[in-house]
C-alpha cells in the first residue's frame, strides 16, 4: 500500500483509489483497531470503505489480502491484482484504459 499512497497523493490523477476492508476477516484488524492502525501507518488520501458483512469479498471471491481491482470509467474491471500492485503496473493498466 505504500506505493499506492504515492499514486493517491498525485494531484493531477484522473483515477480514484478506494480501500475496502472486511474487519476481522482473514486476520484483518477489527473495526475498532483499524482506524488507529491506518493513521499510524501514515496512510492518507485513500478513503476506506468498511465491508462489515464481507459481501464484497464474497461477491468477488477474494481469497488473498490485498487483492486490487482496477476499474475503468464504465465500471468494468480492467485488471485484478492478487497482492500489492506496483506503481508502474498500475499506471500501465490505467494508460490502457483510455
């Protein structure tokens, strides 16, 4: 996620980055622990969505954390990355979406 923070901090970006967590799932922090941990990591510029019932994880059959989805402006999944994606790979995928 640190590399993703660099992308999120770009003021001229033409994409959005969201983090979806399922508190307590697969060793994730609890809903009470996560905000403090997130802040301590220095993460900012990335909104966090809480998937309390893990419906997103179930719908997309996510088995590994992190799993990253790059979604185009039409709502189509353009790339699924199991594990952290590098900035170079993310920027290349975004460029192919144009």
